[in-house]
């Protein structure tokens, strides 16, 4: 290496054989002559692999990186062909690319592979022929840059992508399978579990109608208890089905007029007990991006609850409004009804959790689980706020929010 | 009321009893012919030989042994002789797919059996009034 390192300006003794290969003009200074040794120094100090072969494929010259890479001395290589140095398939490819570059007469860029200590390395190679005065190619030069690291990184990215895709496909298949199972389960529940209830209810009624004379007050009371519980169980089955439907139906997000939906649902709820008067305050212009069928279910449950829990209040008021938080729309359903103990605020979204006795307020405890499921499926969040005797408020979003965003 | 029978396609004997009772309570006096699966229903409606049943109304359950209700409905609508018969799907399910499939196959109505018997009696009453009294059947039906 040292023998090529000559002072830049020195003009003495630095072209060994006196042969002048080229001259570089340096403006006002006299031209600097660049000779064979200087050019060798240049090609020996690159990380690229550089070589020159004659048209028959015999090596004329290799650079130091070539020597290092294949652990050979240049004196031993000159005169050999690639077929002496590499296995046939690799040598064949090199030769084919050489001939292609000679045929084209202009630089050719190809990707080649050559063996290294840790397996095959990939190179981007530029090959170009040298022509004599008559225009005949007499040699072929090659400059090969090792792109193995990049190739391996690309390969790794591709492998990881494939793996990820495979995993996504597996998970999707698993999810689809479990959804199908849930679907089959829900379907058979809806068919098979209700039929026996109809018998229990129906034949209790038959007894009450046809054998009333044989049954005393107590016996008739027991039959009514059977009927009441049968009806309750039928309601629970229906609610469970709603919960499962909220999970398995496809979500079709669209621009949804929440104000209009809320008014519709409020009218439906109010129609269940026409004798009651409730002050509805539903804000105008509430618009959400979500599945209108599922949002309707949310409102049915929240407004239904608000209606139910304001039954014993003098001036019941139910409001539906919006309270944006950090740019995210948060909708609110608020009432001034029975309220609840905040200690149970987290529990109330679990299926079958009830904070009131059946004697106080009817219910199966599924409604808020359905609401929670739907809000979650939209990527949103929901919180409940309340105090015993001071009403309740439910606030929910329907769009995904940053992880550090907290619904208040 | 029309004298033609009602074909009740129902595999659950309890439901048969309760349905017949609901007819009685509503003073629907048409003969009730019961088929306990889809195959029997089709044999009554489209017999290989013998007189076919020509009911005023078919009450059809969906979940049935052998041939299910939707297939029975498809064959009823496929056949010239039974094409115009009024079919009310009377079933336990209110699954959307069952409702959609029933109407696509040409059901005239879809009714979910209520659990509470009194509600069921009232539903049967409505069905009876409409299909046996109000509705004018197709001449060929």
C-alpha cells in the first residue's frame, strides 16, 4: 500500500516506467501527469472489486480488493480465466456478462453473485469493453460493488413482511372461525333455547285458564311466578343475542345524524309509557361517523336506561349533547334520575351486572355491555358518571383516539 | 270463514298443542292438518298419487327435521299447483338471515313466535283474521 502513497506535488520518480497515461490540467499550474502506478493506487484504494480480462476471459489485472476477497495474489491470477477460479455456474455467468458487454460496446450494469467466506455475496457490476484503434474490443473491465448487506436487509424486510402477512392471515382465519362459531351458537340459542320457554309459559297459562277452579290462590301465584321468570329468561336470551350481534355484524361506517336518530329513539322509548312526561333536550346538528344501526342500538340502550331510571323523579329531564375533548367528539346522554354509586362505574359495562334490584328497576344487565361493545368496535371509549339520587351521565366517543387521550 | 284446512308444519308437539289451542281460543274452526317435518308437508301438498291438500293457509316453521322450512317454501313456490298458497313463516328465530331468506323465497309473512302465550294467541288471531277473512286468495291457490 505504501508504495503507491506519493507526495501529491512531487514530480520526481513517480511514474515507474515513464509511460504517460494521461495528463490533468490544473489551471495555471503545469499539468500533473498520471501514470500506471497512480491509477493502480486509485483502484487499489476502493472497496469495489476491479478487474480487467482479455476477450478470451483471461485476467489482465485485478485490484487489491479482488486479492483480499478471494485470498489470491494478482501474479497468480493473471492469465487464468474465471473457470479456473470459480465453479462452473458462476464462471459461466461472469463470462456471459463479459460477452454481453463486449457485444453491446457500451457499459453494462448487471447483478452478479460470487462466493465469499460467509456464502454468496451479491454485487452490482459495471462492465465495459476497451477498444483498440481499429475499434475492436481487446479487453473487458469490471467494477463490482458489494451490495450483499443491502440485499440481505431487503431480504430480511421481505421475510418479515411475508411472516407478518402470514400471521395476519392466520389471525384473520382464527377470528373468522371464532366468529362463525359464535354465529352458530347464537343461531342455535335463538332457536333452541326459546322453544322450551314457550312451553313453560304456555302450559302455565293453560293451567291458569283451564284448571283455575282446582288451584288455590297460592298455586296460581306460583304459576305466575313461573311465567314471570320465563319471560325474564326470554328477555335475557334476546339481550344476549343482541350482544352477540353487536359483536359479529359488520361495521359500516358512514356519516350519521345522531340528533335525528336520538329523536327517533326518544319517540320510541316514550311510546312505551305514554302516560309519562319527560323533558327531552336533544341538541341539533350532532353528527357522528359510525354504523347507524349500531349507533341506534347504543341510543336505544342509553335513552332506554335514562327513561327507566327517571321513573321516580318529579321533573325528569334527559339530554343528548356533545362535549368535544381535544378535538375529539364526545357525545353525552345525561339524566336526572336515580343515578348510581361511582364505586361501581367500571363494573356497569360488564354483562349481567346490575346496580339496582329487579324490584326497583327491571333489566337484564346486558344493555350497557352492548353499548360498550359497540363503542369499542368503533374504536371509541365510554365513561359513566353519576351519584346516587343525582342522575347519571354517559359520555362516549366513536373514533379512535391517541393512547394518551383520556375520556373525562 | 273458509272451509279449507290450515296446514301447520311444526315438529315440536308442545308448539302444535299451543297453536291449536290458540286457534280454538280465536274461534278459528278450520281443520288443522299437522306435518311434523318438511317431507310430510311436501307429501301432503304435492303427493305422488292421491288428492293433494289445498290449505287456506300454511304456517311454516323453519327449523324442521329432514327437509327444513326454507326448502319446503322453495318447493311450494316452484310448483305450479302450490305457487300461490299463502305461507306464513312462524318460527322461533328472528335472525335477519332467516327473515331475508324467507321473503326472498316468497313467504307472504314472517312472524316470530312470542314466548308469552297471550301474545301468541293475539298474533294467531291477527293472522287468522287477515289470511282467512280479509285476504282474497288467488283463484288457482
